[in-house]
C-alpha cells in the first residue's frame, strides 16, 4: 500500500513519460491488432488487410430509388434512396441462389474483404450476393442530409428495417434486377444485430427466403446484459494472469477516480477523455477490453498487459492502443444529443435503437470477482443516459420485442445460428434448440468470438472454424438443392464438393 501511495503522488503524466520506452515495445506487440470502430454498444471490426486472405469479390454500388419511408402507413407515399451492392462474379441466373447480406448499425461499404464468407457461398453455389445498407446508417438516409431529430428517428426501427428487406426483394424480383427471376431462391445472411434481423426476417417472411444464416445473432432482447461482462472474464481466463491484470488496472483506475483531484484529471486526459464524466470514462475503459476480446484479439490484449511489469505500465499500454484504435466519440450524453447528420457516424442512431427497442446494456457482471468493467456501470446509468439523450422516460420494453419475435423460443425453420465460444454476445443468442429445422453451431476455439464464421477463410484458421463453415456450406447446399427440385430446376453443381481450404 505504501508503494501505491508513492505512485499516486508522482502524478499520472510524469509516470507515463517515464514509461515511454516500455510503451514502444508494447506498440510493436500490438501490430497485428485490428483497428476497431465503435458503434456504441455493438462494435464493427474494420478488418485490416491480411496477406493470408485468399478470397476477393468484385462489388458494384447501386441505389434502390424507391424504398418506402413508412411501410405501416398506406397514406404515406414518401420514398427514399437506399444503397446496395452487387457481386455477380459467380452468378448463374438460371439456377443460382441470391445471398442477401444485411448491413447493420454503421456505414456500409459492401461486404468487407475480410468478412466475405458469403462470397464463398456464392462461388460454391453459383450465386449472387446483394448487400443492403440499413436505413439511417451511412448514406441510406430516409431524410437525406436533414438532422437526426427524435421526430425523424421514429422511422428507425427493426420493424421498418424488416419491411425494407421485403420491399427490396420484391423490387429485385419484379423488375428483374441483375437478371434475378422469380425462380431464384433467397438466403439472408447477417452477423450480430443483422444476424438477428436475418433470423427475424426468416420468421416473418418464410415465403420470401429458403433459409437464413444468423451469425452471433442477438435474438433475445435484454436490458441488464451483465452476462456479456461475465463472459469476457471467462474468456480472458484462457490467457494466464490476464484476468488478474484487468482487475488490477480497473481497481487502480477506480481508486484514483474516487479520490478525485489532479490525479483523476490527469488520468482521463492521458486517454484523451478529459471531457467525460467518471462513469463515461470507466465505460470507455471497459470497452477497450471488450472490443479486443470480441473481435478475436484476446491473446493480443493479454500479451499487451502481461509484458508490462506494473499497473502503470499496463495502463500506459492501454492508453497507446486506445489512442490509435478506439474513438472517444459517442461516449457522452452530450455527444449523443448532437442531431447533425454525418454519414460516418452511427452512435446516436444505434443508441436510439437500444434505448427504444433492444436494451443489451452492458453492465458489470453480477459477480464482483468476475468483472472486467467497473462495478459503477449499472442499469441505472443506462436508464439515465436514454432519458438524457432522447427525453425523460425513454427506455426499452424488451418483452415486447421478444413477444413479437419469440426471443429464444424460436419456432421458425431453416435458420443456422452460429456463435464463437469467447463472444459475450452469445448469451443473447440461441445456443441450443430441439427444433430439427434449426441448426445451432458453436465455434469453440482460441480467439473465436463475434461473427467469426463470416470471416474470409484462411488456411491457418482453427479446425473448429473450418468445420463450422464447412457445415454451413453443406446445410445451405441442401436448402438450395431442395428448392431447385421443388421447382423442377436442374441442379448444375456437384453437391458438397467443397473448396480445398476446408480440408481438415
């Protein structure tokens, strides 16, 4: 304890300067860590270029000019432009299926090169990939460049998004876009929130698709989602000493913030978070761990911490990583109240969706000895945040979403649910089912986490991941074969002749 008091008196800024040389080494260890873009409480990996990637697909950006603003008001004929992409390198219009890749809570740029497993599906089954951007994200804006006022955000809901998909499919088929005919079967593909949308679309519109891939699909709306943090603790236990390192860092930060004064100010400033409240700041710290584990970099995080000799070295390493890889935008109620349109931003829109429909508020684990984020992050923090940003009383009734779509009581057919073993979001997904027409595929391997099965296959992938993707290919092959036989269309590919990369 005496040594800790000495460190406190030294001052955070001076300590960081003294550890500069050590931090350079830490940076080198982080070279393989992907830069990640925050979309409030669910994150999207930018998937930096990897020389081991073996698959690329040409995509062409296009526009659906007449998407409806309100699918539930027949008197409202307002339309808007929705952005989509076409990848037809392997498409055989006479027999090929359509893989509809659903984008989610962030600007879309087509199917990412590092997340192009749907392209592998298209290659295998002579299919077409269509990628549709979600309303109110990126450049798919129902009100153009007008601001994101609450009045306008009322048109941002999962129900409207599901109808967008149905209306888009109808338009493609009726107008023969990309040589698509009424005989071509459709399969939806999505990960995380879009994974849930993929499953819900299959549930609501079984006549429009023959199946769905729901990767890390958060189909169960939960307000107090403490199990995410608890899973994160479990995941970091796979690296010796990592959980203890995180607990030590968090305790040190909590202690400094509790004491207040210049040390607390300097600590937040060293993370470029001096404009945040203490609660907002510890939420940001918790997200550093969460993002790295969630996107398959648990080993990198734990190595980054273990190579530092003391708590201050570990804090310094986190500072350096976050400065390069984690934006501070969207962590304060003030920034979330900003209604200005910006196609690169997503925090306000996504916060609207979780505050009005889904919850998924990541709180500290129920078990104090199993926390990777500060115990001060409770459900009350999020209740206040939703009210501060969108008006008093704004808070989701998650039971309504689960009533409409079934939650974990999935009664649909031909849906594949996949989840990485180290992913905290799996506790909002389907992990088991007695339904013979629902396929639950766990992917339990080192650093296998969020939407891991959508990643572009590499020869170095773990055996469990290869087997999961191989099984997805097989299941979809059966769906496509059955659809074609039912419509008396000749099957022109050899069933289950899989790419050599799946040799395990």
